């Protein structure tokens, strides 16, 4: 490791986090400072009484090119959407620095990173990709969709922009090329939170409905976990605890819903093995399906991977390693397969009408709105069906707090719901838009209505930025 140096007041913070989009706080394929402040590590920090001076995360002044929820609210006004894209591009193509003056952030998670990126991030490649974006090539949805990114896609360029800002927010030349694990080794936080592994195939399985994981890929991913564990073993004794999340199962992902949709609307239960005959991706760049047998196999492989990760980290890190079994916790929130029960949903009180509470139940269904644009079901994840809502991230934060032994410190779900700008104010006719986009991807038919064309183009470009699109030419 190069001899990176930081001032002494950056040493031994009470809490740090590294990982991917789940820990950076992405929602609906959108990366922005307001969403980063609702990430699981940020919610854990607040529950522990750690203010922003002690636990800070990325604070960019504009979303990283795409703001899916805002764009959907502007539909079908393509001009207004492109105006926002242009403003985002103007900000990000000038290599902005953090207004805080911070040399590093305590939340050093970067969306789209895979396991190897935590210790061997390819800065040369990612900076070439990030620098390929100019105001001209990133100032509209159409420009983003056709941007020429060397050896990659727009998703790779966004990864580069994000990493440069998040890992070196002051733009210090002596911190160029720093790896996330380097920051941990230098700073030795008392507790390190880690969420990594989704971008090794799980995200692709969930977003594109493809059987991305195989026994061979599990063996290769295991090797990456072993290398990561070796790096984390070198972290000094100031770090007393490292909390690792397991991966959720593909069947638990809201984006993968039973097909056709009448299965859900008619309340048809899954088969004897607990799986439906067919699943489809409600969001994604392309349209995909998984049979129940394929889904069952993908779940089996993720369970094996989770067990292997736990074994590797325990072997290398000893009693410093602590685990949060997200797959097990999501099994208790599986309305998709179990139907709504008293115990498989997060109950939130949106507001009260006198003595009467207005209650919603947050589950792993794909988010839909009902009559009067009111919340219908889902809500654990945002519009992409992959990244959690504020409530979903709050659930993860509470499980982390439990693993840390901080059982007296809790995130309150009612507050999470009120602070969630998506769940508390759903985009108008979101369900109709979701199925329009699903049908377009499924049927590959041309859209005659110009308004529908704009809607589909908006979601298509957003989908291009997803981690599963990394490396796509």
C-alpha cells in the first residue's frame, strides 16, 4: 500500500462503511446527497448519536447524471427532463470537490463496486471512462444513451465519477488511486460496516431476470472474498469489529414478480416448493424471465455463497467479524410468496385522522400505487425494485444495530416513511408507467404515441446506468 497520510483527527472514527450501492444509499437508480443521508450506515450513525461532523457521507450538489424519480415526475416534458440532465452534466464534468472540505468521508461505499473494487479498483480505466463524458455527450437522455465510453458503458463512467468524488472528495493528489480498504487501514475505525457482493451476479439476476450465478461463478466469487478478507486482516487493532451483510436471495427481490401479473392480483399462491412457475423483471434494460426451478437454483447458490463468505471472514478475522443475515431477515418480509400476514410486513403509520391511524404495510412486492395515487403495496424498495426505500434501509440499519449489540438504539419506521420522498408522495400513475415499460421491453413493439415514447426513453436510459449494465458496449 502506498504511504497515504491523513491528519491525526481522521484517525479512529467510531464508525466507517465500505461497499456498494446498498450502503451508499442509492434509490430508484439515483445517486444524490439527500438519498446518501438515508443510507443504512447514515441511519446507524444517527441512531448511535453520531452527528455529521463524526460520520459524513458524499455531499454532491447535483445527482450523478440520473434522477429517475424527478424525471418521472416531469413526464412527458422531455425538455424539462433534458434541462435537468444538462445541469447535472455541467456539474459533474467539471470534477467537483466536496463543499465540506473533508479529505475523506466515513461512508466510503460506492455504487456499482464489486468485491475486487474494494482492494484493486482500476483507477486508470475508470478515470478514462469518467473523463469521456463532456457537457456535449451527457446533456440529454439521448446523448447519454449514445455516449461512447472507452471499454465500457455509461454505467462505468458514472462509477468513475462517483468513486473520484466519494474516495477523494478534496481532490488531493497524494490521495489519488486510494482504495477503499486503504482508507480503512489508515483510519482504523472502531466499527467497520461492509456490504459487498451484489454486483457479482445477484444484481444482474434481479434486474434482468437472468440466471447469472453458477457453481463456477460462486467459486470465483469465493476467491474474491478470500482476497478481501486478507486485506481486512491487515487493518490495525483500533478496529475492534467488522459487520458484514449477507446477500438477499433473488426470489426476495421486489423487481422479480410472478408472471403474468394476474397471479398476484388474483392471489394465486406459489407451488408446493414455495416458488411460482414463472417470474419476470418489472424493471430492467431488457425483458427477462426465470422459471421457478431457475429461481430456486439461484437462491441455492446465493445461500451457499453467504455461508462461504461467513466462513471466510470468520477464519481470517476471528471474533472481529460479525454478521447480519439479510436473507434470513427478508424471509420474514416475503409477502410476495406468503401473502400478507401480521408478521411479514413493516407496519407504518403515515398520519392520523384524529384517533384513526392511516396505516401502510411495507413489503417486498414491486411498488405500486392504487386509487387516488395512494400507496398500494410494496415499498421495501424504490421504483427500480432493487434498491431499498428509506424504510427498507431503516430495516437494514436496525439489523446492523442489533448485530452491534446496540439494541437500545433503533430507527423508527414511521419517521422513515415520513422522510421518504417517494413513498410519501408516489409519482402519478407509476403503476401504469411500469407496465407500459414492461410491455415495451417484452413485445419489442414501436410506440405510436409520442408521450409514451418519451416515457419509455426515460426509463431505458435510467436502466442503462444500473450496475448490471457495467461493461456493456
